[in-house]
C-alpha cells in the first residue's frame, strides 16, 4: 500500500470513529439526552485540554459533551495518555478513550510564472488527525 493510500485510509478511519461516536450518543440518548446548555449545568462545561488549557472546538465539543454525559464525567479536563503521564497521573486500567480530531487548514497557491496571462489559483488544504483523549475522571493522580 502506498503512503497516499495509507493516509487516505487513516482519514476515513478518523471520520468513521467520530461519526460512530455521534451516532452512538444519539442512539443511547434517545428520550433522555438533553442539550447540556439547557440542563442544570452538571455537564455544561467547556472541554479543556489539560496541558494547553485551550478549549476544544467544533465537533470535538459535541463528542466530549456526549462522552461526559454518557459516562457521568463532571470534569471538563481532557488529555492524551502521554499528557496525563507528563502531569504525574496514570490512566486507570480498562478505561476507554474518546476520539477527538485535530484540524489544520493550509492555503496552497500556485502562482503563474508567465507574463500574467494566467490567473493564480489557490485552494485550501485540510489536514486531520485523530487523537485519543481521557477525561480527568479516568485518571489517578
């Protein structure tokens, strides 16, 4: 398998994992799920990365809210296995991670070297990578 085929497969895997998380949250929560911003606030928190202290955005917010509600996590701190280890904490045995997606946009512009007859073309490239994160409730220390 070539590198480009492998990259395409990895992207589909990330998309599939995120889609599966959303579908599972919908299926499991039918009749009981409530929008976190319309509840008592128990799960209405801004999901933060434990190391950078930056809030997760986009579909990651939805995935992390759904995971927190489904598993009863009351903390908004999330981090990778390595990030928790760097903080002196250990992910508890048997805990399952939640997938989040890192998105990066880059502009790709091909400017004409000619005398200006051809207009410059540009496109927006999207780089994605899936990460497995654990909630603070899933770690010891």
